[in-house]
């Protein structure tokens, strides 16, 4: 099994775990703050935001270009997270969850379109994929599960 195939499979598995952690949460519970100033809704929105930011990066890498346009930097994670959340302010939970599913599918599809060589250790695409994929999902899945367990 190639590194790319393994990473894509891990992302699918971790995404299923993330979605399972969200099961049964209604509009009110998705909005409950438990992580600083964020609730599950904000977590979901920012995951989708990173998906959408990485999709064109994969396309650029596939063309042999730098992943980000000149002058664009994602080094200020907190600033980008805040922008992603602000952009979806007032959007209903069902739409946020639908966007999570759609953005994940597009994110994985964009990564899968790259040749295997882009997923070797140290390659940019791999780093970007892991940053917004399985490890990211697992981090937030654990937080959501912990919150839900404590709220019982």
C-alpha cells in the first residue's frame, strides 16, 4: 500500500470518528462553548475552512507551483481560524455540518488527484494533508468526546 493510499485511508477513518462524535448534537448543543470561546460548531467551521484553503494548494502543487499564492501565508493559524468562524457566523448547524461533509470530500478528492510522490515524508502535500486531515480530525474528536462525556 502506498503512503498516499495509507494517508487517504487514515483521513477517511478519522473523519468517520469525527462525524460519530457529532452524532445527535442539535443546534443548541453544537453552539455550547466548551473550548475557550468555541463550541463544536466553531470546531466544525474551522475544519471546513482549512479544507477549503488546502484544496487550491493541492492543485497548485500538482502544477509544480508553490502551494500558496505570493503574499499569502497561513502561519497565523489563530487569525485564519477566526476568519473562518466569522465567515460562517449565523449559518445554521445543518448547513455547517453539510459543509463539513462536502469540504472533506473535496479535500480528499483534491489530495487523491496528486501523484503518489507528493505524499513521501517531507513533501509539502503530505504536510498540508496531515495538517488539515487525520491528525486534525483526531485532535478535535478527542475534545468533543471529552466535552460530551463531562456533560453527561
